[in-house]
């Protein structure tokens, strides 16, 4: 039974996009030796995860308890967020350790990071004027990071994370 309406047929057909998994990421461009070369977007996503884990562990005590930099709530290192003072959209400062601190999910997600309180806490932690410096660095335009830069930083933070986990025995 026809309802009188048909979807137009497309010349090339339509297929839904598959979700990206580890297997689909491994089918990207290859180097001359045949190894898979990851794109900047994939490397950025991996670095985000490792960097966030490192920051939360860095700000935790020996038992893995963090205190929110803005409100002071306590939470387990793996239950909170790594809150950015200057937005993650600003690539020039996205992976600057002074810009990112352990923050409870409520402050980071529902209170937009409590930027004013976060700035005051950064000044207390790193010295007066640091928040202003971070704001200036964040306003830099035209920052483009290459896949090589992401790869180097990814290895650097993996090593730092491994060392920190061993030190804190987590």
C-alpha cells in the first residue's frame, strides 16, 4: 500500500555514520611503513582524556581525594572534572597546567566553572596576576596544533601520569 509519497532516491545512496571506536580509528591514513597515522582530532581527544586524569590526580591527596578549587567540596579523583579557567576552545592554553584544576562536576558543568572564584584560586595557587596572564594567553588567535605536537604531549603526559600513579599508589 502506497501513501502517495516516496522519499527521493539519492544518486550515491545514504548510509548512517558508524560510531568511532578503537577499530575504526585504526583504519585512518597510514605512514610508509604501514603504521596507522592518527589525525589531530583523534590525538586531541586522547590527550584530553590523559591530561584530565593527570590534573585530577595531581590535585588529589594520597588517598585520591580532591577538593574543588572553587567551592571546596571533596570528591574522589575519578568522580570530578578537570575544570578549565579559560575555555578549552582556546587551543593556545587548553593544555596549560596552570589553567586547569580539579573541580567538582556541579561547579564545572552547572555553574559554568565559577570563573571568578576559579581566577581568585589560581592567583592564590600560582601567584598574583596569573589569572590575568592566562586570560591574555587565551586571547591569542590563530593557534594551530599539529598531530606531531599532540603525539609529543600525549607521550609526555602518559609518562607523568604513570609516575604520579606510582607515587600516590592508585
